[in-house]
C-alpha cells in the first residue's frame, strides 16, 4: 500500500463522515416537528458535514498536488465562524415573528424572559 | 475506484439537496423554515463544489466555495432581519 492509497483512504473517510452528517440532517428536516428543532438539525449537522468535506478536500490537495490551498483554509474559517451566526439569526427571527412551537414542547424560556422584560418596562413602574 | 466513490458521495449530496428543495415548496412550511433551508442548500452546494473539484483534479473551483459561502451567509442574515422587523438596514439607532 503506497502513500497515495493511504491519502485516498483518509480523504474518503473524511468525505464519508461529512456526507453522512449531511444526509442525516436532511432526514431530520423531514421528520422533526417545528422550526426550532429543524434549525437544530440543519445548522449543526450541515456545518459539521461541510467542515469535514472541506477538510478532506484540503488534505487531498495538500498531498497530491503538494499545495497548501489558502482559499480552502479561508473557506473553512469563514464557514466555521458564520454558520452558527446565521442559524441563530434565523431562529431568533422565527421566535420574534411568533412562529408557534410544536405541541410536544415543554418549556419556552425565551418567551418567559421576554414577558418579564415587558412587565418591567410598563409605565408607572420603576426599572430595577 | 476513488473516482466512483466520489461520484457516489455526489449522488448522496444530491438526494439531500432534493429533500431540502422539497421541504421549501411544501405547503405547511413557514417563512423561517425556508430561510433556514436556503442556508442549508448553500452549504450543500459548497460541499458539492468541493467534491467536484476533487473529481476534476483542479483547484479552479475553490474560488466558488468562498463566493457561495459569503452570498449564502449574507442572504440568510438579510432575510432573517427582514422577517424580524420588516427592514434590512436600520438607518436610525436607539429608541
């Protein structure tokens, strides 16, 4: 087994983990009941899968072309930084625009805190 | 062998893309659902471009990864802010 075959096996393993995470997140998109749980599926699993796939691509180009691809490093860092922010913004806008939770949900702490804040801001009442 | 395995990964990613597009056009999904799914579609397309650049053995497609990533992030942020307050860019700060 020469060096090229070892690199190919490592790349295939990275790609396998990434693809499995992506298809599992798609199954979650179909099966989960409301927006917040679906956001859990799409943002976490797709980000993990994409990072593994980009890592596999980086390893491939590093060892077969012997080139350090700066664009791939930039892409990995950018996705790693921005994907959680995008998921958080989308979910927060869903909660602010009053998308209902699923029937089986048991608690909504953000709504409780928002209600408390609104009570504090009512006129005639000193803010603490 | 290596190439066929890469093609099979591409096929699985295509299935995942089709599922996301189906969920966008489903009648019962809300607008926030669609924003999240557009985000995840952009990530799936980035993954497909990366695998395609391995199959074709070229580095020319790696610019597209950065471009699609930035466009997907900005469009998600803009759509989320639009749903939240009805404006994308706030002109006046404060109360």
